[in-house]
C-alpha cells in the first residue's frame, strides 16, 4: 500500500492552492449574500432580531396557513444565522479580513488532503498507477489504473454551517470503466483483501488512543475496517462484542501500539 499512499499523496497535494482559493470564494459568496440580505453592518444582530420577531409572533394564536409560512421563514433565517456564525471569525468591522480568511483557507486545504488520504486508500485499495486528477471547486476526482481497468473516485466537498463553525463532509463514489460501482462490487471485482500489514497493524495486540479515550484489542482487518474490542481500560479488552472501525477512523483517532 505504500506505493499507493505515495502516489495519492503526491497527486492530492497538487490541488492545495486550488482548494485554498475555493474556500476563500465560498466564504466570500456567503458573506456577500448575507450582507446584501440582512445588512452589511450588524448582520448577526439583524438576523437575531428577525428570529426573535418570528418567535414572538409564533407565540400568538394564528391560523394554520400563516403559522406554516412563519415557520418556513424562521427556518430560513435560522439557517442564515448558522451560516453567518460559520464565517464570523473572519469578519472584522463589517468586512471580511483577508489575512484571517487566507490563513484559515490554507489551513483547511492542508488538513483536508491529509483527511482524504486514508479514505481514498480504503476505497481504492492498491493501484498500479494514477492517470490524472481534477478539482472543479466542489468535487475532487482521481483516475487510476488497477488490474488493467480504469478506476475513478469522485469525492464531493459539502460545506455545512454550524454554530461551532464550518464543517466539511466528503461523500464519494467509485467508478470502474466509467460505470458507477458500489464498494462491495468493487472489492469483489478486484478480489480486494486488506491485510494488517497494509496499515501497519499487528493482530492480537493492544492499542491506545488518547484522542478517543479508548484501548483496542485488534482481531482482524477486513474490507477497510479494523475489527477490534474497544474499552476505556485494558481489563475490558478480553470479553464482550467486536467493534468495526473504518481505517479512516482508526488513523484519525491515532491508535498507537501499547508498550512497543
């Protein structure tokens, strides 16, 4: 898998500048749209005032149709507040801070490619070579050769606004010779069989993750998942059921071998 890891990482890193620009443009679009609709100064206060107004009106006796309209309007404004709160860290005195936005965009782009790598590896498996990759602002794709067939992974970039900030989700789909192929069919087609060595995991050994606050006893690695027992302490690792953790989660939570 090291060859595949190196190939994918080299390919993804090419797109860090474009990802940075995409983050900046998406934030600018959000800011401009919200400022135009809710005012360029005190935008968040204006949105909150509208929400309070709708809630106050909804507490009164209303006919069914008018209440439904108010609830729809409230839902729209509440979503706008979440969107604004997602970009508020970059707003200074009613304007976007170029320095803050650029730094955040670059940091996100670099973190994104690191997060994509294990997910792509788990999806694609070992590759013979990579033909090309592309990024169109909302979707990243990589096209490669595997056992003589053209395989492609298309990964969407979905931007979600929450009070805590901007959250990104990365749903993806596999294609073989331009035909959508579910992961189970893909694995069967290529007779994919992960081995622990692919991910530097030792069987029947204890791992610990400070980030997850858990110990893990590994039983096997199969179809992009680590089959293990999880427990907040080592004594709980020798009984109970098995958990299935994706390789992506395993690497994200940074499980390390205990007592190397």
